[in-house]
C-alpha cells in the first residue's frame, strides 16, 4: 500500500485547487473476480489519471479460472445509464468491451453516433466460452453496428483473425495490416493486434491501418497465464486518448503500462494471474526471476506514482 504523510492525508480537500481528471465512458459487464470487466476498466483508467464513468451492460458468472455464463441487461437500461451520465459529465473518450447482446451494441452505437467528436475504442475479447452460434451473432452485430462508430479496434491477434478473417487460406498467417484491412471494411480505421509470438520468444503488439504499420511494441514473454489483460489495455488506451495523447503515443504508453501490470501480476485465487494495475504505487523493486509470480522485463517502468504518463 502507498503511504502518505499525515499532513497530506488529513488535509481537507479543496476541489478547486486541482485539475479535474479526464472522463472516460465505459460500457462493460461486471466481473465479480475483479480480473476484467468494469472492475478492470475503472482500476486502469484511474491508475493513469482518468475518471471512469462505468455503464453496466451485464454480469459475468466467473472466477479467476473460467467464465461460466453471462447475462446481458436490457438495452434500454444500458442506454439510460449512459445518457443520464452524459447529461452531467463531460467525457473525452468511450470504451466498449463485451456488452452481451446485439441490442446493447445497437444502443451504444446510437449513443456514439450522437457524440462523433468523442473517440470510441472497441475491445473484442475471446468468446470461445460461449456457444458458437451466440458468438457469431455477436460478432456480426458488432461488425455491422459498433465498428462503423469506432476509431480503434483492440484484440488478441488470434481472436481477431477468427472473427475478421474466418476464411483465410493463405499459407502465411495474416499480418496486422491484413486484419486492419478487414476491420476497415467495417468502418474502423485503426486496429491494435496483440499477442503475436515471435521466433525469438518475444511477443509483438502492432498498431496498424490497412495501409501502414503505425507502431510495433514487443516485450519478453511473461509467465502466466493471465486474465484481464485485454480490458486493461483497451481501457488504458481510452484514458490516454481522453487525455489528449495522439493514437500512437497512447498505444505505446498503454502497452508499456500493461506490461508493468503483468510483470507485477498476482494470483489471488486458484485460477490465473491478474494484472496489478496499481503496481507503480508500490515502493518496491520489480520481482526477480525465480520469485513466486511472473518475471519482469529488464529495466521495465522504473517509475513512481508521478511518473506514469497522464
């Protein structure tokens, strides 16, 4: 835990003496394990200096090992949550995670269309835990309704390939530009594909359009397995875009932050490791190789609470 001097801790708050954090509207399901979903979004956005306005779109039945089920909320309730907040709070960016139904995707797309100046980040997780017909319906609705409103699509390379290029039959694997071209056909101009294994054992993460690679960030492979990484990354990109970062800088900083979260990952239950989204606030050195928990990248994020990019 971070420790604060008593005079700072006990001092009365003066709201007018501080800048208001940038606002990010987040559509996602509640994850009771705290691994991802709204819990992960709020923690990540807060950690990099933003204020999250979390809109509950459904609930997961899950633990740190697996997802067992998901129940979506009614789309009218989702829309009313968002519009009530938007009448009160300014938001500078929007994120949509897994929202559970085509009706919810339509509601979010309608809200995003009313705020065309606010960038929308769409995150597509692995949906292999649910029935294949339900996944196909959701993927089709997302492509038709949400992607035309999105500025950026985020997802694991393998997940995006199964969705966007299901009939790929070339001998080589599709590149990030191939995926970006498929996404552009649905109206989204940029794609961030993560988790591409390289022959040297490192993992590549690429921001691309259909025409070019904007940036590529690779890191050492970390022991795991992890859950919650995709929500953490997409929420962080959203918050950094809200703060005024350009897309390439937002992606680079978000990937560096994510790798720190994973390097300090912890295993609270009997399942997988979770990202430590507040790792930078801990007054300690990165874990050494061989310690319990994931290893860390050499020299990764030698930062304190005031060094995280806002």
